[in-house]
C-alpha cells in the first residue's frame, strides 16, 4: 500500500512567528506521529517558484482550450503550470496555513490558486453537467489566523473573505471535506488573548490529526 502524501501549503512569509504556521506545524507533527509511513511535502508560497499567470500563460491556456498548439515560448510557460498542478493533485491530503490579509488571503495564495484552477486539469465543464471538480475524495484542513475576531456573534462576519474565498475555490475544484481551525484574535485583544487562542487552536489541531 502506497504511503499517504500530505501537502502542507504555507501561505505566510513570517515563518515561525506566524500563528497559522505554528498551529499547522503542530497539526502536521501530530499527523506524522499517527501516520509513520506518511510523507509530508511542504510548499512555502513565499519561497516557491510559482509560475506567473501572465500574458504568455493566458495565451497558452486559450490555445490549448481551442485545440491549437501553443508557441514554443507559451508552451514552456504552460509546462510550468502543468507541473505545479501535478504536484498539487498528486497529494492525498492537504493542510493550508493561512493568515488574514485585508479581510482576505495573501496574494501569493491567490496567485497559486489562479495557477492550479484550470479547465481540464482541476475542473471540467459540459453543457449537460455544468462545472465539475476533478480533485475529489481528499481532505483539506485550513488553519486561519486573524488579528481580530470574525466568528459568529463578532459583528465582523461579513468581512471574512479569507475562509469564504478559500473554501469556495477548493470546493469548485472538487473538495467536499474541508475542515478548519481558527486562531483569533491574535492582535486585537493583546498578547495574552493571542496566546490563549493559539493554545486552544493547537489542542484542536492535535485532536483533528487523529481522524485526518
């Protein structure tokens, strides 16, 4: 039986200072302890060479969609997109460490999603079925860190475009098992509240690793 492969996507440039990364690290360590043969592959989006989805990439994409042959230059760019998607789809489970930036997700995560969400590769479309996700049967965990509180009863729920966007994007390409851990508030109520929030999130991460 092949070993399960966990793709750990780090979406913060703050490294060990990041609340989302520290909690996600704790989850990954607990998961690895329970899955001794499991393979963890880390992808730091602020260090990785994510291909830009620029003019040549768009040109190559539409050439492929029209059944045409991309130019040599466009084909080279498109090959990097294909490889990025291959690495993503070859995983069996996913963990995302995601800080909130201006109510949403960091721009490097947005770029990554723009690269991997591609027709015929991670989703399909037909007149009879409409849009259909192709990355199915795999769990994903998102660890969200927020400076303030955005949960039910906070009065800030409408400003949470972090969780809404990531879950919508993953759901579009086929994910149905999307779990989450929130670390909040990390700034608004001072360091003691931040420590308590992180401790509670780490305890939850250890519990969730048992069934992931």
